[in-house]
C-alpha cells in the first residue's frame, strides 16, 4: 500500500542548468507534453488501487512550472480523479520563479497545491552565472505575494551554498534575502559536483572545509533565530512546517513514483522507471532493486539519521519492529555512540550535531 505519490515532470524551460543531474529535457513541445500527460494518466490508472488515501503528493522534476497552465490544471484534476486524498494531504509543487507565471500559480493553487517550493539557488547574479543556473528572479517577490494572497500555506525556497569562490558575506546576504520573503521552510544544499555535468567539467570543487563549516554554523545560528531550526542535513523549518513527504520517506514510508525516472518504494522493492522519456512513453519496464529483508531493514534504519529526530522508539517499533533492547547492544551502534555521532536515551536514538555533519560515516558504519 502506498501512502505518498511522487510525480516526475521531465521538462525544464530554456535549457539545463550546468550543475543538474536530474533527468529532464531542456525544451519541449505541446505535443510532447500532451503525450507525457496521457501516459502519466495511464500510470495513475494502473497503480491507484494500490494507494491508501494519500498523505502527501510531490510534484517535482525537472520543473513542473515548465508545463502550461492548462496542462497543470489537467494534471491536478487527473490526480484528484484517480486517487483519494487524506483531508490534510500535503501537496507540494516545485517551480522555477522564471517559468512560473501568475496564471500557472493560480492554476496550481486551484488544483489543490498547498506547498510551493521555489528554486532560487542564489540571489547573486554572478553566482547564478557560475552555477550555470538558467533564468532570473525578477518575478519572485510578486509571485510570493500573489501566492500568499491566495492562501498558500507553506512556502519553501531552495538555496545552494559552498560555490567555488563564494564569500561568506555573499552566503549571509543570500540567507537574508531569502528570509525577507518570510518562507516557512528553507532547503540549503551544499553544492555537489555531479559526474558528467557541465559544472563538473568547468569548475573544480574548493577543498575548503573551513568555508563549508562556517556556512553550516551560520545556517544553524541564523535560521534557528528566525524560527527555522535545522531538522535534516539540508532542511530548516519549525516542526509544524517540516516537509511531510520527505520526512516520511526518510523514515521508510512507502510511495508511488510516476513519470520517467520516478522511483517507487513498496516497503521491499524500489522499482525505478526508465530515465528516458521515449522509453517510458513506450512502456519500458522499471528496473527493480530488490534487497533481502534484512538489508532493506538496515537501509531504512540508517537513512533516518539524516534527520535530527533519528528514530523515536515508538516509531522504530511500528516501522521496523525494532525495540530499544534490540538496537542498543549492537556493536555498530555502541561504536557510533562512543565516538559521539549518535546519542541514545529514553526518547529514541538520533544523530548528534557531529553525526549530522558526518552523516556519511554513520551510513558507512550501519550499511
Ligand atoms: S531547473 Fe532544476 S531540474 Fe531543470 S535543469 Fe535546472 S536544476 Fe535541473
């Protein structure tokens, strides 16, 4: 049974950004988008019976705002036709401020979107250029104001830091500009150089851990003071505004993925749709990632240590059937507690500040 739905929109507008490794096409035609929506509806029909009332829907990509307003209306109503939504279903749409017109924004709000995630990345034109980030932010303040006027409940802004050559004052200014828009949620990603991207061919990562640590500390201090404490490696929000979709995925919840490159998880298997629009349109089958139950359990257990809560004991018991007694005597857990990466107490088991910072070490020890 799936509790969440992810929909991958494989289009962007005006080309691809230099750092991006997500599957998407930099241009599309109305005809191609029509075929995409037809096939997507086929996928909805095929799988909707396996879905419980949805607790969250995430429309990502790619760039959902690369769809025309009429296409967005069609997509939203198609989701409503095929699935039952829980009364408090969180419905996120990612958008690029450059391609999100007021008409598209209103179509999404009318369709049921209640969480908007805007890809800002940087407010500084020269850093956007260094990243090879397409588009501009001219429309951003008016879009945010319009969304709020029409009752948008949750606003997230995506930012990128640790860009080669970036100064701390520039990152501080980016955070300040973001906070001026009064978001409920911020995602701050340290730049990663994904293989085979134009960015990885053009720039060399700074080996300056000191700069990364300075930004990390600044994020903790400034965002907590503005009511947005860190709750995951790259995510900041008050508990009530955490992204439910991602939080549940980090804790092993099941989800259905539709669209090319979308991955599903049924508790055992992670089938991935082909990361190729033509193959997906031609009904190429997903690639399966089946693990023995014990390995899958370990994977789910380890993944939650991305979050500050880790595993509260009650949730660990209901999700994985593991009790405190079954966990606390494991040598790997004892080592991680001894080295100060995890902490275990009456509430649960969770990462320390260092454990979040060195999440790779936690994963390495547990997987
Ligand atoms: S808009 Fe987003 S999905 Fe599209 S190329 Fe840029 S980073 Fe990638």
